[in-house]
């Protein structure tokens, strides 16, 4: 039962009988009681918050749009070729999509769902991240071994930063001062000063690092290694590895456990790691670095995104062509939602 349905049932069971008892005659009093009940319902009870979830479908060249309150696809739009990374502008008026095979980043209007423009991205953009200030976009260019820095408003390239071979994941500190880029073949996390666009340190991690994610307080950055099968937790000040988190799932071979997407709850207490062909999301206590639970999701889970209230977590499941919805408080999977072919990236808009 949804929250607004529960509120309705509560009003019917509790408020209406009390009003009827105080108002006397059954016929008129019941009618008046119901009128007041509906007035209370309309004035004081909010329905479940509806957020908009955007999912890139790599094989269909589309984006599926999901209503988080209905948990169903409400619209699908055709975009560029091989869409992967996806994010929103700071004001959420624009949807930004890495269209990898077009070698561009597409910008779409979130209200009209119409194409706005392309941004120069360098070849094969796969993942990107927006500076907290909202205008600089950092794009990983796997083929050229660079990070392209783009002015979103002006559609111009501000800088190109040379990094290791096959850059992939990008994470940025909450204050925007530090960018972390992972390079898949060099097996490094590169720490970059965003003011000078220079690398200040390189940290060797496990094989094929994919995603870098800062904790909300900026005290740690978590780096997943797909082939290495571990997550490295790094202190961004000292650039020392604080912990390495490994995963063991009964009945699943070690080579199938491939950490990719990482998301950390807003309160910083739990980390969620997508484990690829293991078809699981690991739930990790960030204080102890211990895995608390494995959640069974769809096949070949890639990326993750919270709703703004942290109540739901959406996962993209590449080979089952669906999205799993996780109840964050109860740590259980609510349902799967069918989307396009090979869903990859996901972002959630708050309204």
C-alpha cells in the first residue's frame, strides 16, 4: 500500500468514526464526517514523492524515463548512438548524455524532452561528472587517454588533462577542488587539482578500476576495480589506501564478482556497490568496511542512483534489460522495471 493510501485508510478508520460520534444523527453526520475527512486528506496529506528517473539504453540508442511513484516507464526518447553516462545540470533543466559512438555529449531539455545542443567531448565519451558549481563538465575520453574539461554554458573546451590509459570513472570532492579519474589499463586513480588541471598524485589500485565516488563529507574516495574484484577506500588528503574491500558470495565464482558502480548514502553510513555479472549489489557499512548484505538484482548490474530523499536506489541491469528498485531502509528489492536493451547509466531528478 502506498503512503497516501495508508493515510486514506487511517482517516477512514480513525477520524470519520470520531466525527460521526460527535455529530449525532447517522445520515447527515456520516456525510459531514466524510466531507471533513476528505478536507483533511486534501489539506494535510501529501502523496508519495514522484521523482523522474532517466536510464540510458546502450543498444537501443534511447533513454527510458521512469516515474518513481508509479515505478513504471512513462516515456522513451530516441537519442544519439550508444548512450552511456548520464547526468543533470545543476538546475535540472538539462539532461546530459554521453553518446559514445557519436563522440559527443548531447544536451536535452528535461521539461520538453527536446534536443538542445551537443557539447564537444573528445572521442568515445563514456562517463563524466559535473563540477559542484554547475558549469564545468569533466569527460573521460577512453581512446585518447585524456579528460576533457568543457564549459557547459558556452559549449567550449577549457582544458585537456592527460591521464593513464583508458580513463573511465570520475569522482569529484564535495568542495569541487579535487577530481579523481580512474584509468582501466594503467590501474590507477589519478588525483587532479581542478584549479590548475594538473595531476598531484597517482594511486595504484586493483585491475581495471571503473568508478570513483567520494563520501558526502569528502574524507574518503571509493574506487571499484572490475577485474581485481575489490574496492579501494582512499584518503584523498594523504592518498593512502585505508582499506580494500573484497566480496564473497556463496555459489558465485570469484571471476563473476566484478565491482563497477558505487553509491554512498547521503548520511554516509552505507555504501552500495554493483557487482556486475554476479547480479548482486553489495551493501557495506562505511564505518567497518564490512559487507552487511548482498541484494539479488537483474543480470549484469552496472550503475546505481538514489532518489534525492535516499529512499529508493535504482540499478541498471545490462543483460536482463531492466532496472531493479531497492528499498534503502529495508534493504530489499521491491521490483524490476523493463526498459530498453542494455541499460547502462542512470540519474534521478528531484522536483
